[in-house]
C-alpha cells in the first residue's frame, strides 16, 4: 500500500472514531443534552423497535425468507433496544434522577417511583431483544409516558 493511501486511511479511521464518539452521550454532566430530546429519542427507538419487529415477522412468514434482511432487522431491533437502555441508564439513572434521603418522605416516594419506572423501561427494552412481541412496544410507550409525567412534575 502506498504511503498516501495509508495516510488517507489513517485519517479516515480517526475521523470515523471521532464522529462515533461525538454522537454518544458522555458520562460527564455537561448540561448540553436536553431532557425533551431524550424523551423524543426514547420514543423514536421504540418506533424503530416496532418497525423492526413487524419486518422480522413479515420476513419470517415468507416462503423463502431473505436471511440477510432478517439478520439486519434483528440487529436493528437489538441496537435500538440497547440505545434506549443507554439513555435510561447513563442519562437518567446516572445523571438526572438524583438520590433523595429516605427521611424526606414525599420526595423519596417520587424518587422511588422514577427509578422504578426507569427500571421497568430497562427490563422491557431487554425483553424486546429476546422476542418479537409487539405488546412490548405498547408497554414501553406507556412506561415512557408515565416516567416523563413523573419526571417533569413539579
């Protein structure tokens, strides 16, 4: 391989790595990311999981299923379930929902409710990786709505 091609390849890999990092949410509470955007993204991930499940079911019913497409849709579904779990874990649970002392009864009850809803979202998103049950998408939407209502309540 000539030197110029090696340089172009090396620069491309560095830029690709930087671009991937730029789209990921860091674990430093920088304040750049907004809650509304996270809720929108969570709902988009659920919509994509739902579309993937429908495509997996459709392809599975074909007389000659396209296994390549089937694998792509499964990977897509799983990837979006993971991204949903990442928002729940690294954005909300680790940064935004702050622990509250138990002696602050009313605030503690709200905290427990938020953490419980986030845990339920996490569990259902992982179940979505294990099956093609569309009911899980309905559950996710309901849980996200409940969490948003609890999270944004004053």
